[in-house]
């Protein structure tokens, strides 16, 4: 399994290690394609794209909806879209945009982005466009990653048949999976996951709930998925109980749900669910063999 770009852009931690504090920006961590040179804008130059990347992402998704395309938001911006009262790290201007779409909509999305002032990496998209595309807002120098049909990082999950389930983001379960599949998870990703679990309940469906059955689909069939996800749940509980800083999970009000109870409930559901024979056989090998893939770093031409 090879990943060509990740949804995380800060320092990671080794599996089983302590969660580090933020240490400033990191380049190409966790498999993110190397970004283009930063464009410094003294003032907003206008144009079709918007300065705030979340506003711009929602604009693109709206245009895609109007064109009959299924395009949804992923990555860190998706957590701010679904947790709009979360005040931490509200300065979003330098953030990339991560989108998800279906293979059948890839060509039309490429044409839509081009018409809106985005330049595609021709070589990269020719080589990998069947599963991932890369664009840059020409005016602002802001990258846009587009995943197609699935996410393949440390672990893999499918979303092509799930995009119609929710909007403007991928469904809440897939948002959580996108963070909990990271073997070397960092503080930012843990905070994103904690924010989501503070604002949405665990449940059986997708209407305003985190679909636990969708998570169990992976953790009950694949021991590696189970090992990474449960390890990250433990790290989430540890960070919340011992290292959370003032304001990091501030919603301007009490959270809607007790996040420790949510983490504990999810861990119990994952552990108690019946496991496949493949899962049981892999569990006998355990950690003697690496259970996750190493995301690959890929640079960009034009």
C-alpha cells in the first residue's frame, strides 16, 4: 500500500510513545507532498478563490454539488466545518484544502478546478490521478489534494460509496477513521479527533452520529487496524487527562459530550466486537511484524 499524500502536516510520534507538543511547522511529514513556495500576499488580490481556505473549500463543494458531482471535505478543515464553535487554531489562512471524490467524478472535478483558477500538477496527476490528484491555487499558492475513492495511508479505508451520506464533509465515521488510522499520530490529529468526539455522539447510523458499525468494519477484520486505532484511543485519553492545554478544546461553552466516556465507549465496542479468522491469525503474530504501512513522500513538479 502506498500513500502519495497525507492529511497531516505536523511532527508525528512513534507508536506507543508520548504525544509531543507542537514544535513548529514540519515539511513533508507523514507523506504530504512537498508544498509549493509560499506566496506572501500583502492584501487579498480578489479573483475567483477565497482567502479563507474553509470558505473556499465550501465554495468548491457547492459548485460541485450544482454540477452533480460528489465532492466532500477531508483533513483538518473538515473538523472545523463540523465543529464551527471550536475556537482553537482558528487562523486557517495557511491551511491546505483536502477533498474526497469518486473516480467517476474525477475528470469533471479536474475541469471545475481548472476553471476556478487552479493549476494541476500535470506529471503527478498523469501518474497517480486514478487515486489522487494535486492542484495549486495559482493566485494564492495554496495546495489542494484530492483523494479518489479511498484513503491509503498507514491503513486503508473506502469512501466512494459513502460520499452521498453526508455533506459538506465525508461522514463523521470516516473523519474519525482518517485520524485514528495514523500510526505515528501527532497532537494536532489527536485534538481533531477529541473535538469531534466532544461534539457528536457514537451511534448506529450517520445522521449526526459517528457510525460505530463503520469503524468496526475495519477493526474487526484487520488486526493492524485494531492495533493502531486502539493505541490511538489510549493516547487520546492520556492527552486529555494529563496534557490538555487551556483553550485547546474550547467551544465557548461546555462540550456536548464527555469525551473520555466517548473514547472509553468506542474502545469497548471495538474490543468486544467479534473478530474475523484473519484477525485472529494476525493477532498471534502481534507486534513482531509491523502492522501498518509507511506513507511515502512524493514531491511535485508542474
